[in-house]
C-alpha cells in the first residue's frame, strides 16, 4: 500500500510543527514541511525527536514563490495539504497591513488558484482564526457573520472567502478550522502562557494589557491537532469546524492560575498597562458541530497543559535564555 502524503505549510510554526509530529507517529505516512524561514531548532519543533526518514523540509515563501511551491507539489503529489502559515501578530497588522494581506490573503489565492485543478489533492485544510468574528458576548457557532477588528483578522477572512468561492465554483476540497487560543510545549516564547512562566522564573513583571480584562478560551495543541486529523478523515469539504473549551477566563485570571501553579504571588508579579489596539474583549466558540460530526472534544485539562509548559521551560532553560522573549518580525 502506498504512503499517504501530507504537506504542512507553516511547519516551522507552533501548530504546524505539532501536526508534523503527530503525522510522523502514524505508520504509512510521508510528510512534507514548508516554511519561508529556515527549519527551526528542536526547542520549537517537537518532531525533531522522531525518525525523520519520512519527512522532507522545503524553504519556500508561500506568497513570493507560489509558482515554485506548486511545482514541488506537482512532483510530490500530496494527498492532503494543511495550511497553517500566516502572519499572526495582531497588533503589528495595524501598522503593516499590506504584508499581512500578501501572506494571509494573496499567498492563499496564489497557491489555491493553481491547486484547485490538481486531481491528486483529496483535502485542503485552512487553519483560520476566530478573530474574523470579532468580539462576542456569547459562544459563536460556524454560521456567525464576519466582523473583524484588525487587519490581521480581515486578511484571514479574505483568504477564507476566496477559498469558499472556489469551493462553490470548482468543488475545491477545502475544510476550515477555527480554534480558540492554542497553547502547549514548544510554543513561541512571547505567547502569554510560556511568557508568564518564563517571567516568573526570571522575577520579571508580567504586563497585563488593559488590566488583563480580555476574556479568552484556551485549548491544548494536542486537542487541536487531533481535531485537524479527524477533519481530514471524516470532515465534509466546504465546512467550518470549531475547536475550543468550555472554560473561559480573563488574561488576569489566566496569569493568576499560572502564578498559583508556580507558587508565586500574583499581585507582586504583574503590572497593568494600556490595552492593545484592536484587542477583542471576548471571544468564545461553540464546538458542538465538531463533537457531533467529528466525535471531537477537548481532553487535556488546563492545569495539565500548563504543568507541561512549566516542565518544558524548566527542562530547556539554558536554551530559552538564548532566545528573544519578544516577537521578532521576519521580512
């Protein structure tokens, strides 16, 4: 039996690297990673500990080199393409919107305009974002209207809308995934959960933008990866699937819980600062459809997931100290 071939665009990123890791654990798979940046280190790539004989990495820019990427795909003929790539630092999108549209919208259009005619493709999975819905005061299902608050969210919505048109007009096998905030080991160090753990260990104040009042929902990376793979296996092309958790909390409460797990005092560990431009006050996803159609539900508890991050930070402390703790934009 021939191997099932998967291409993960954005294999250097947090979610992409965990998808590669999970796919390599499956026998009979070949996995191709794609990123515009050179392949990262094992600190951020969990799959590095695997047998990599069934993995191949390609450094390709989705927007600038879409022609080269489609040529690679025509040679490899992946059964499934998962696109995790995006510029996703929300605040920066307010100041550099053109680049966000180039990557998040035009990169998708440039690739999928060609990919829609390829008979070898069985599924195309677009990792979208709930930020296209904007702030909400109740759990939103997959039919919620778009109401983006930032250029980042608008650029992701535009990419999704293009894919929806080629789904209707050319039967393109696109599936859309929207997850609440994802976390876990190997995440970028500037993200709120690893950053909080690191700052506590360094005795450095944690900034709470807007007082930490924004309400989010966190879902563990293993749960998201399992959902993506279920969507490939049994999801319906053209459909949107939400992954989330029932337990929402403010950023302030999140940091407080991490402080408690680390044995640190919350009040003396934080500093309130001004709110970020375009910050949504609250978003929560209704994931009943994913439960019903995919048999998916979150399984990793928040405490278990955060303890794993704490252990990962402690076990890689020397390597982490050599890394920047803030977002570094790559042109």
